[in-house]
C-alpha cells in the first residue's frame, strides 16, 4: 500500500493537558502513522470522518483491488495474510484495516470530521464539525491520495516557522 502523509509541527512547544499529536484520517495512511507514533512512545489521537477506521475503502466500488500484491500491501506490524501474490479486493482491504485498527488499541475517534486547523498561540487548534475543539503540538494530515502526493495551498504557509514535511512510501519493503 502507498502511504501519503503531511506533517505540520510547531517545534519546541509543549502543552500540558493537550494532545501531542492529532492524525487526521483513519485509513491506511493514518493507521500506519499511528502505529509509528505509538512505537516511539507518543499517544496520538486519530480523527476519522466516517463511522469506522478503514478510510474510504468500505465505500469504493466492489471490484476494486489493491494495486500491489498482498505481500507488499501490509501495514507495519501486521502481515496482510493469505497468498502474498494475490491482489486483495476492496472488502478484504477494508476488513484488514479494521483488524489493524483494533489491534492498535489506540485512541481512534470516528465520526470526527475536522472542519478547520489553525496555528495559534504556539499550538494547532482543530475545529471539528460537531463543535469540539482540540489543541495539539503536531498535526498529521493523513487523508491519503493513493500514491499521488498532494499538498494543499495553506493560508499563512509563507509565514510558518515550523517544519513542513511530506512523506510517501513506495513499493515493497
């Protein structure tokens, strides 16, 4: 699977009582990011707009298959299973992502659509559609683009003093 993430971080700021990392998106990009963050001792919160952590996979057309063999489509820490040379179909991928999310045993909040993200006072403030607001030192936009990196035009980017990164994993490892 290809994993696209954008990381926006305000450096050297620590907030007690606030979330350290918010990952926007609970599909393969967001779940793989959460796994990595948990692996370094962080406790991220994943915000997924849909009703379950599998990203858009459950809503794609029935005949869709993974673009790479199952042996190359595993996320960190959990093999896809079955014949590594087959191309899993949409339902298999969605089920795999749900199992992966359950296995992470992490803070994944579904039906949590992010409306706006603002940098203010040394942190990011996220406004959710339901009116909830979160504050975080780091925001990872992991809404995915399936192999095509996308960096949206962000207002105020020219004055942003933190580090802006884009990461994409390609091919089998």
